[in-house]
């Protein structure tokens, strides 16, 4: 059986529908998911919902985080402002796999307007199932985190 994770999830209005679908799918798979909002498609400012997800992961309260928006770009930028966060903006299977394998991404950013729901769900699965390769990548992660 695959590992079960504690996952923080959040979105703005443009990622709300996929957030709801992903949260539900993760819960069915046995993951412990905490939803940081938003809770509707009413327009909101995405940093207000993305930063708390990233902060909770950075503090170690959650093993992983997933953030969503229209493109996922702004969400990744907000998350990556925090020390200890390595947020991967993913758009296909290879980007999700490499985000974990080479970059040990602890937050995943997805754009609802950039892909069908089936793709988003597949990217989440790949990202959760792919282990960090370590080795030469560990030195690079240390450099990202400022310990190199």
C-alpha cells in the first residue's frame, strides 16, 4: 500500500474546482488533508490562501502541500518565498516526476486553466508516489535552502 501523507491544500477562486476534486480524491486514498481555502469561486487574492499552506509545510505541520490557481505561477511564487519550501509548478508527468526525484519538492503548484482535471489528478499521484533520488541532488537542495 502506498504511503499516506498529511497534506495542506489551498487555492484561489481560479483553482477552486480542482482543489475540491483533488482534496476528495486524496481523502479517498487515505491521506490526511487540511483545506486552507478558498471555499468558493468568489474572487480572492491568492497569497492569502497560498501563504498559509506554505507556512504550515515549512513549520513541519504537514509533509506536503498542494496549491492551485488559474496558471499556478503566482501560487508557486508565493510558496517559494518561504525558506524550506521547494514548490514545483507542474504541467505534465515528467515535470511532476522530476520535481520530486531531483528537487525534493514539498509543495506542488497546478494551474486549473492549464490542463484537464484528469491530468491534474495524475500529476498529484505521480508527485506523491515519486521518491527523492538523493545523491548529487542533495548538494543542490542544500544550496537552495542556503546551507551550501
